[in-house]
C-alpha cells in the first residue's frame, strides 16, 4: 500500500498504461491511508469511499478498452469549496450545514470527464477566509511536517490547507484548491507541495462557492510540477456559464517541461525584500536566482512600486465582495436555519450562529467600506490602487520579462498554537504579503518547493507570469524543481 500511494500522477498513469496497476487497487490503497491518517490530520471532512470504488471500477473498464482520459483512474481530493452533486459541499461553514447541491462545478465535471476518481471533500478555512486552516467549522487541519526533534503541531497554511496536507501526506494523488490571495501557493509552500494559481479566467468559477468573485481562481496542488501540469490541463476550460471565463485554447502544459529556458528574462523585484524577512528566505531566493542563471536565464532587477499597497488594498476589496456574496446565506433557502419570533430574528440567529469569527470580521469590514460615507474613501481608492498594481506588472512584461521570481511566503509553517498569530489578525494577514499582488493583477503564479528551513521545514519559491502564460511558468518551475531536488526530510509519522 505504501508504495502505491507514493506514486505521482504521472507514475500512476504510466503504470496503468503498462497494465502493472489497476485503478481499483490504487483507490483502495488511498482509502486505507485516509482511514489510518485522517483522524490525526483532519484533512478530509467527507470521504466518498463507495463512489470512489465505483468510479475506479469504471476507469478500469475504460483502461482495458484503451479509452482512458488524461486522468483516468487517478484518485483526487476535492476542496470543500467546489459543488459536487448530491455530496457534502459546505465551504467548511456551519451555515451550510447539511447542504448537498443538485449540480456539479465545471472544474470537477472536467476532472470526472477525464477519468479522475473522487476520494472525498477536503478541509479548508471557512469560506476560504484564512491563512492557517484554523477557521474551519470542522477544526484545523494538521500539517504532516514537523520541525526537527519536535512534536509540535504546525498549520498547513490556508485556505486550501486540507488540499495541501492531503497531497503532502499521500492521502490523494492530487487535489483541487482555490486561490483568492495566496490560498494555493501559501499552503503549497508550507507543505512541500507544488501549487499553481492560474490566470483569472483560465478555470471556470461556476459551481465554486464565492468568496471574492473578482479574485477567486481554481487551481491544482500536486506533488510535483508535472502533476500540476497534468491536472491543470483537465481543470482549465472555457465555460459559457461563467462570464469571466476566457475562451482561449488550453496548452499541453506537460509538453513544456524539460525545455530550455536559455535567454529567458527573469525579473527580481526589489520591493519583495521586506523588512524583517528571515535570512533563510533571502538565501533561498538567492539560490533560486543562481539556479535560473545557471540554466541560461538572464536575471534582471525590476521595480513593482505599488506592491507595498497590495495587502491593504486586498483587505478592502476582498471583504467588500465577501460582504455581498455572503448576503445570500440567511437561513431561508438552504443550509442552517435558527428560528426566531419573526423573519428578521431568524436572519440574525442564523447568521450569528452559522458564521465563524473570521467570516463575521470580513463581512463587517466589507459592509463598512461599501457604506455610503466610506465607499469613495476606501473601496474606490483600493480599486484604483489595484489598477496601479496591475500596471506595474504590465510595464515589466512589456520590457520583455518572461517571469518574476520571489519567495512564496515570509516564513515556514508556524505552530498551530502560535499565540502571536492567534491574537494578531494583522500578523495572520501578513502571511499573504508575497502572494496577494498576483491576485490583484489577475496573473498566474506557482509555488515550488526549493529547500528546507533550519528547522527542517519546507520553503517555497514563487514564479509570476504574464496573463495566460502558465506554460512558461511551468517550464521555469520545472528547472527550479530539478535543481532543488526532492525534499528528503522525514515526515513525522515515518
């Protein structure tokens, strides 16, 4: 069993083709691993064993007939933000208690069409609001990594913490995730996995529970760059049900891996050297620069002057959109309902009991910045800053920059009981300082494991690309991955 669940998607695919492995064998191995490890890690909030077994059997039939899809028989975990027909879909919020939609999200429908197998729904920060996976109504997910000589439990990052932890712990071959301000890349960096946020519009948002509609984007988390390339090829598509979906061909991302990057121009933004950044993050960044230079890339210093305003602008724009999106959860149509003496009290009771503290905080902020007296002072100004942030990136790419290299996070994974983070909301928000500008500009970004901290925890590097140039950042990310080698630290349970 252990050997089977350590196979990458590409390795499992090749084993299926050779007839060395059955989809049902691989699925059963993962279900057994989930049964053993999930009570400790809390990565899954719902396991769909019966459906997984049925889907795997159907995959074996198609494999035998030579009619395999690009993800045929590959067991995946699905973030609880994606609607899955007649299956638990709750965004890990009590206010959606018991909700099972009668429709399927476009992203998951694409995966099932290509033969993937659903293992279950993955834990996440409530409504994708958080950087630690501690705001879930099902309790926190535990990072499978540990510091050297320590049993202290660490966060896996958020909001896609369940997705990242499940991939890192070999509880699925790959996982869907979403990224509004770094929620794919930050947990990927914390867990030694690869995560890509595609360009806004590359993957359909239809059937994805909304947090901030102009920022949300689906993407995969996988064990390596190749697996993410395979998954994104399936997940990405034009969708006329999503007005923000872009009708562009989806490249064969995997075919770009291994191609030379000689002559490419890699930008290094001076604004990402922030005050207080640890020496090990700076050293890792310098290593990444050297790897790309050794591969023939040209390193160019660039400036993104409005980067410093990205985080405060994001925490105006995102809560404002959340305030609007979450107004639909009132106890009338679906999910939780707490009765009251009249409809107003029912609304109040339902929303007070159904939403967690972080969600309430962001709704209040969003409602405040959209109010008549403050709309121009806050929301409108934040949108203007957003335009300037995008212009900074555009100007760099117009100068011929192919991609931008930065750290993925300012630190490695922190303790789940970290009192400073627990009691300081701003400190928690600062975890997204390197990732938020990418969402504000709608660009693609990928986090690649590039080394270990002094404590033996994974650290990631981030590549940012032009709009709809995911193939280029996959190509460059593969160079970093090969240079960095595999992270050889032992997981805590081995």
